[in-house]
C-alpha cells in the first residue's frame, strides 16, 4: 500500500501522540507553577522545578531500553494501546494528589506518567517507517514534531489556566477538582485516537528479553560506534540539554516580568509554535531527502537567540494582558530560538530512523530516547545547582545556554565532517 501522510494509520498516530504530549505537559506544567509560586512554593527550594524535571526524565532513562525491546518484539499498535489504557488510572492518581494537596502523590503520578510515555516512545517513532515510505520520512517527522509542539502549546496554555484556577496567585480559594477533570478527559481522548491505528505486524517474536536496563544501551551504543550513527544520536540528545534548561527558565518569567501563570504559559506556547513551524519548514525544505545542511543553520540560530535572551533586558509593551506578553521582546527571541531548533533536530531525527537496522529499530530508537532524557536529567540537575547564583535574574542563564550550544555544535559538526552524513546524502 502506497504510503502517504493522510491515511488512517499515520493520522491516528498523530492524534495519539498529540493527546499524550498534551497530558504530559499539563501535569508537568501545573506542578512546575505550584513549586515556583503556588500551593507548594518553597517545598522543593529555589529551582525546585529542576526536581520536577528529574522526576520527568529518570523513568525514560531506566525504561527506554525495555521499551525498545518490547517495540521490536510486539506489534507497535498493541504497545500503543497498552500504554494509552494505563494513562487513565495514572491521571486519576494525579488528580487525587491535587484534590488532597499532596505534592508527593502528584510527583509519584508524574513519574508513573513518564514511565507510560517511555514505553510509547520507541513504538511511536519506530512505527513511522512502517506507516510511511522512506521518501516521506523527513516530512512525516516534520509533521509529527509540528503536532507534538502544537500539543505542547495546548498543554502549557491549559496548565497556566488550570494553575490559576487551582491555586490563584491572589490568595483566593481555588477549585481543587479542575486538574483531575482535565487530565482524565485528555487521557480518554488519547485512548480513542489510538484505537484507530492501522494493525501492524509484530517484530522479532523470538527476541530474548534482557532484564538489565543498561545492557541494551551498552550493546546498541557499541554497534552505533561502528558508524557515524553514534555522533548523530549524541548531537540529537545534546539538543535536549539546551531545551531542558530553556524550559526551566521560561516559567520563571512570572517573577522576571511580574506576570501571572496564564501569561507565562503564552511564552511556552510561543516556543511550541516556533519549534512546530521550524520542524514543518525543515520537513518541507527536505522534501523526499534528509537535508542535513539544515543542522548548522539551526545551531547558529539557537546560539544567536539564546544570547539575545540573556543580553537584552526583558520588557513588556503597553498592551492588554496576554497580548503584551506575545508582543514582548522575550517572545520574539523565543520565537527565533524555537524556529531554528526545528532546523537542528529534524534532519538528525530522520537520520536516526533511516540508519537504524530494520529489525532493531525499536532498540536503537529506545537507546536514543534514553540518551536524550539523560541530557534532560543533566539539564535539571544543572539548573537546580546554578539557579541560586542568578538570584532575581534567571533569564541570564540563557547566556550559558548560548555558550553551550556554540561549543556543542562546533564539536558535533567537526566530528561529522567529510562524510555522507554531512553532505546531505540520505
């Protein structure tokens, strides 16, 4: 059957991923706002959102190896249905945590939700080559990344609104049941979307399951090291170090700009829009090939706009709430950084899928997923450690991000020089 991006299987995958990413960001977003200046302010200390970030990333590191093996052994459609069913009771537990005001129960639910997402990751990215032709990989990845970032926008905007209703900044009594209603509704929508996935054949049914979570990573990395695929994976994962730091800084603009959480979530929405558009444009430019010459362009844009976020004093124009945030210089610089991020990540992601062996794609992508979340964990620890140094000006941490991007991009581009990977051969 000729593959294209408008058939039921790929559209169902888009919808399933959309609702999953939205739910992740609603729960993480509300938790983040609550530990910065909400109901649980101070319980995790300055930079406490870094601890929330660690709870979000550790399960991916520990479980992505298992998830890759399961995606290689079983039908990826079946795996998707299993994890979508599990999402519903997890949403209920998270909601109970919010209703009772129990931070630790809610953090436990966040860990459980990321465990569920960890098992979805390799199945999700691994089924793309089964649903579309190789010539459509760049466009398929551009599309799914665009929709994922639309989900991030929706999730962060909803998180800001839910946070303001659940724990108002003016000290009023909030509505405790809002989080559980929101999380449960999105979970049910995700399960319905997954039900329409195209039936897919199981992979290697005779695959022997390895219960050591790190064996898969070690063996896969050794295989990757025989080719340029290892550097591709590391360059892709390194992006998440910078993205993680940025995602910890942006919610703190409630303090920097003196705005409410709904307004701060607009900045997160701008970032999501920008990354989504950048991914879509990168996919369109690539067409039926993997256009890796976009990578250095994306890296240069990130270096520039991270520097501007740290250099230029943030300011708000004299406009109505929400609009003033969207028209601020901060939003403009975030828009630029997000757009060029799409140019950086799309070719790398397509290369990971293209160069991974067909019968081991789940294992390779599971390892790449774990590496990216290892970088996110480093970002969380790094932010938690350095946040107190910057006092009332956390936006200056973007300077650090700019320097790290420049150094990392120079290293990876040098390591990949002179190969087919760097001259645009798919």
